[in-house]
C-alpha cells in the first residue's frame, strides 16, 4: 500500500468514526435529523472511496459506482434538508 492509499484509508476510517460519534451524540433528536448525518457521511465516504479507486488504479467501473453512490447520497441529503427546513414565516 502506497502512502496516498494509506491516507485514503485513514480518511475513510475517520469518516466512519465521525459518523458513529455524531449519530450517538444526537440521541433524542428526531430520526430524520440523525439520518441526515448518516447520508452526509455516506456522501463523503463515497468520495473517499472514489479517491481510493483512483489511487489504486482500479477499474473505472468502481470509480463510476463510487461517484454514483456519492450522487445518490447527496440527493438524499438535499431531500432531507428540504423536508426538515422550516416553512416560510407566518404573516402577522
């Protein structure tokens, strides 16, 4: 394993650890709020996997899969944010 590949593995490990800690700390919050942390971390994880695929020289199909996963996770994140966003202010 080369030095850049090691860094990609380290980033992936830290992302997983961060997601676990944030979900654990957000106990008592609505499920949608906790799910938002998970999909956000999943998007970052997919980008880190895409980086690892590039550094390892793996097949472009794996790169496409990782980037597609990142896109789907970002779309889920945006959908959750829209759903959790407060509505327009009420007229007085």
